[in-house]
């Protein structure tokens, strides 16, 4: 393994960069962070539609969530890669195709997480805002959403872990992320698949384990804050 790391370590980290396209672990992280950044506002809108009063918006959001959750991500990647260029009339880079597919897929799941955070808040929050004369939009964006998003931070970080693992499917459409680079290394070495894919597994494990620990730390912090708030209210 050490020989493989010494020979292909730079390729594992950045792909063919600077003599070619950026790839490897760096591209995996860029794809994951960019996907989460685009997914987040989409998920917020879905969550608001799912928990809002408008029946048409709720029906559309519910239909989107149920449809996407019933389709494998790999199928979405194939549709985005083959069908989307036919619809818009020009080709799309495989990296952008992967990000589009992940955003569509994760928006359904993250939207449900945020919706659960909104529904988990005490109903008195909305009633108190109404009593102060706040309308729906100020109440949503000043009172409800900040609390709900704070409560679901661990879930959002956990989705980043999921996205990192899902990005490995980009190797199917030749996105030069971490898994694709290691497949190229395996093609060069041929006789060392166990070592090569062992390095790949260890890399994903380190990334995902670190994020899982961050999620646990955030959950404890949020739990302690809630406990402190309850104690203060009880004393008052």
C-alpha cells in the first residue's frame, strides 16, 4: 500500500492537475460541498411547501419528494447525462451532470429533514408571532426557520457524508473523482486490486468518520443548549 501511495498519492489527491483536469479527492470534496450548497436552498423551499398552507404547493412538493425517493440515484445520473443534453440542445460537462443529479436527489431527502425540524417546533412559536402582529413571511423567516435550521444542523452535516459517498457514482460517467482515479490506478497496476481499493475504502472511511464525529458533537451541543434552555425556563 505504501508503494502505491508514494507513486500515486498526488494523483489520488488532485488527479492530473496541474497538467490536466482537477480530480481525485479534491474534486470529490468540491462536488460534495457544491452539491450541498445548491441543495440547501432548494430543500428549504421544499420544506416550506410541505409544511405550508397552500395545498397546490404542498401537493407538488409531496409529489416531487415521493417520486425522487422512489428512483435510484444512478438512474437520475443516467437521465441527467443522456437525456438532459437532448432536452436543452447542448452537452453538459460530466461533473455538472453529477452535481445536478445529486442536487435533485438530495433536495428530496434534505427537504424532509428540514420539514421535520419545522414541524418539531412548538406550535406556540407561530401563535406568539401572530400575537405580535407578524405575517406569514416574517414569522417563517425570522422565527420558525432560524430555530428549525439550528435544530437540523446535525442532519445537514450527515447529508454531506451521504453526498460524499454518492459522488463515487460519478465514476460511471467518467467524472475524475476519487473512485474514478483509483479505477485508473487499478488499470495501471492490474495485480494489486486489494491494496488499491483498500486505500480507497480507508480514504472514504476517514472522511465519513470525521463527519460522523462532527455530527455527534453537534447533536450533543444542541442537546445541551436545549437542556439549558429548559432549566432556565423552569427556574423562571
